[in-house]
C-alpha cells in the first residue's frame, strides 16, 4: 500500500520547506521528504541554508565583525576596552544555537500548517511516485499528484585538494574550526571563500586566497569588484588572482600543516598553511534522485531541465532551487517554491529572474541587482551611470563606516533602471530598495523624486539616482556624457 498526497516535496531546504508550507496553505495535502540526520539520529530540516550555509556563516560573520570593531574601531569613538579576546567555542555555541532555533522553527511550521515530514532518501519514479528509503534501508512508496524536487546542492571537491575534514576542509568544515588557524589558505575567491576567509582573518588568521581566474568576482560590476578587492586587501586578505592550485601535501603528526602547490602563469609556487578551505563552488544533488524512466531529465552537470516556471519534462513534476539552472541562492529557491505551489493550484504566478539580488556578506557588504556596466557595454546598450561614494554620506561618516559606493545604471533613452551595484555598509538592505523599484519598472527619476529620510544610508541610493541625471547635490556631478 502507498500513501497518497496532492504534493510530495523532496528536500527541506529553503526551496523545499517554503514550497511545502505554501502548498499546505493553499489546501493541498503535502509531504516533505528529507534525508538529513544528525549524529544523534535526529531529523534535520532546513537544508544547506539553515544548517551549513547562509545562517551559520552569517552568525560567524556577525560575531567576528563585532570582535574586529571592538578591537580596532572603538577607539575613534573614545571607547577603550582593554584587551579584546574572542572565545571561539562560545562563538560556535552561539552559532549552533541559532541554527537549532531556526531548524526547530521549520518543524514547528510544518506542524502548524499540516505538512507531513517524512524521513529518508527520496527517489522520483515513473507515474508520479516517490520511493522513500529510510536510514535502515526499509523503503516505501508515496503517490503524488504533483512532485516538487528541491534536492539542493553539495560542495565540489577538486582532486588536487582532497578534503580530510581536519587540515583540508570544505565550507562546512570551515564553519566548525574551534581555534583560529595561524595561517589559513582559501582556494577560490567566490562568495563563500571571501565570506569564510573574512571570518577567520578578522579573528587573527593570516589569510591567503588563491583564485585561478585573473579577474576578481567576474560576474560583478567591474568598478564595484575593483573597489571590493581594494577594501578587502586593506583589511588584510591576501587575494592572489591567476593562481591555480595543482596539489596539496599534508604533513606533521600531532600538529599538521598543508603545503599547497599552485601555478601562476609560467611560475610554480608553494605556500604552507595550518588549515586550507576548499571553496571552489557547488554541484546539484542529483545522484540517485531520478529513476531512468521517470521522464525527468538533467544536463551533463546534473542540473534538472526545467522551463521558466520550474516544470520538468514530466507532467506534474517540478524542480526548484540549487538543483536547477540559475543562481544558487536561498531566496531564489524559496521564490521558485512559492511560484510552483501557486501554479499547482492554477494561479499564473511567475518569477522575475532579472530581479534577483545577489549579496556577499563581507564588511562592507557587496550587493547587486540587474545588469552590470560591462554587460550593457557588450550588448551595445545606451545607458547612464550615477555613482555616489559613502565617504560623502553623513550617516556613513557618523557610523565610521564610509568605504564603498552606490552605482545606479539606467537606460539613457527611457530612464528605466537597469541595475544597481553597491559595496558599502548595509549594501544588502540598500540594494533591496532598487530590487523593488525595478519590479515596479521605475525610472531613475522616480528614485530621484522620492523623499529619503535624513540622515540615512539610503540617501546614498537617492544621490546615485540624482547623479545618473547630473543632479547630485552632495558630490560634484560629472559633466553629462556627450552623445
Ligand atoms: P538545499 O538548501 O541544499 O536543501 C536541499 C535539501 O534536500 C537538503 O536538506 C538535502 O539533505 C535534501 N535532499 C537532497 N536530496 C534528497 C533526496 N534524494 N531525498 C531527500 N532529501 C534530499 N545563499 C543565499 O541566498 N545567501 C547566503 O548568504 C548564502 N550563504 C551561503 C553560505 C554557505 C557557506 C553556503 C554553502 C551556501 C550559502 N548560500 C547562500 C546558498 C544557499 O545555501 C543555497 O542556495 C540554498 O540552500 C539552496 O536551497 P535548496 O532548497 O535548493 O537546497
Ligand atoms: P564560486 O563558484 O563563486 O563559489 O567560486 C569558486 C571559485 O573557485 C571560482 O572563482 C573558481 O575560479 C575558483 N577555483 C576553482 N578551482 C580552482 C583551483 N584549482 N585553484 C584556484 N581557484 C580555483
């Protein structure tokens, strides 16, 4: 006998749990299958984001930011603290408590909404069935009218740097150090490498980031990426571009270290570290997920093929989040979950993939939405740019936090906002104002004519919009570009 549901969701990360809750809110009988269990055999909900991703990394970023503020930046305010010390175990315990609180919260939300939580590995079979295999090997079959695959992603390992979870770790291991390494190597100057490198650098590690590409954050706006690199370098991150890691050797018995070999142009070099973080990206969790005859297909890298509405090639089977195309971001996964749930009940919900914010939670934060200047140039678009540096913001100066800038880009002909790129204090929250503006199809003049509270960091967004039109008040305007 098999259990029957309107919807079976596979995976309980931000894609899956949000989809499951929205389905239940819409009156659909819903089950969510999750395979993750902790060392004590307890079911773990929340996926990468809550357990080993967004949330624990932000907890450590916030603790380490407070530490460095107290240690290095309180004196300008006239505050003396004596010796500032970090209890790494306490910092980790705080992080673990936040993770527990949030993952427990999902279990509560499932209960409150009537979502059935099922433990085990889910495999999608033909005929809209899901086979669930429990940890003890026993399996059962769920029948569904609709299936939502939200299996997420896992870290990529590279042969030159095999993770041993002691000296060479992945992003999960880098969230668990119980002491600050003296010398820390990071492979990959992507979002995760920069965030985790920043945590341990602030706490005193000497951090070297080895990045194979010649360009820093190539998907970001070039001007913002350049400024970000300058700021992070000033903070002490030793970012080495064009350095491809080719091998590692772990030595030592009690106190281990790792010698990392890398090539840079024609030159081969080595560096020795106490710990090495491998942060070279993530890949979809699509192994043993689909039966050969289930009608769902994936590309050679394991991403499930879906259309703009996350429908797979099998009717009634959807896939969302990190396991499908698009940026690997929690909010993208969640919004896809909502869209699919609503489409299942016949609503015409769609997602605007041109309006997904992207954030790096270094300090200052780096945040962007929409097109970059280099993308628009390459497409031959006619656009105007307004830039406002935080050093001209009264609020940023008052907060002793004035590194960075806001850059707003609008269409020269229609004035419609095409993108916004920020490195600076609270960039993640500031860029959201432009995400909303872009959703409403705003022009830069709409922002320019909006009243902003004073003194706020948001005024920098206002001034960037004014600057795009040559009207900025608190900086000298560039002469309008000649056409
Ligand atoms: P996941 O969160 O990966 O969840 C998938 C779930 O499915 C897992 O629980 C897994 O156990 C389960 N599962 C997989 N296969 C099966 C199966 N066959 N049967 C049953 N269960 C299965 N994103 C942001 O937007 N902001 C951030 O600040 C951010 N920080 C990050 C920091 C780090 C260190 C990392 C690693 C990632 C970060 N991300 C961040 C990315 C974010 O975590 C992911 O984009 C997001 O978790 C994807 O959600 P998802 O639901 O698609 O998948
Ligand atoms: P992201 O995918 O944004 O997390 O970034 C991962 C980064 O790791 C990319 O910028 C890759 O260029 C980089 N990378 C991948 N393999 C290597 C390697 N062997 N040595 C150095 N950097 C690498």
